[in-house]
C-alpha cells in the first residue's frame, strides 16, 4: 500500500498534485482507518503512468 506522500515521490510531483489526482479519480485511493490516511496500490500508480505515457504519445503524433 502506498500513501499519498509515496505516490508524490514516485511521480515527482507535489503532495497537493496527488491530492488533486485523488479527488479527480485519476488515481483511486481508499481511506485506511488503521493508518488514518489515503492509500492506493502500486498497480494503480503503474496504470496511471501507462495512461499518461499513452496520452503523451498521442499528443506527439
């Protein structure tokens, strides 16, 4: 499980940007009551990166 700060570090963006991605449902997060924070999976981040790469490829063409 990855916290928002972990995702920010992986993507190289700010915590605020990750929060926007969560609110816009670009990356699906769930609330973890034990950790008292939003968490997501590595697969979800990999899927987001793959979609982002595909969008940038389409823009170049």
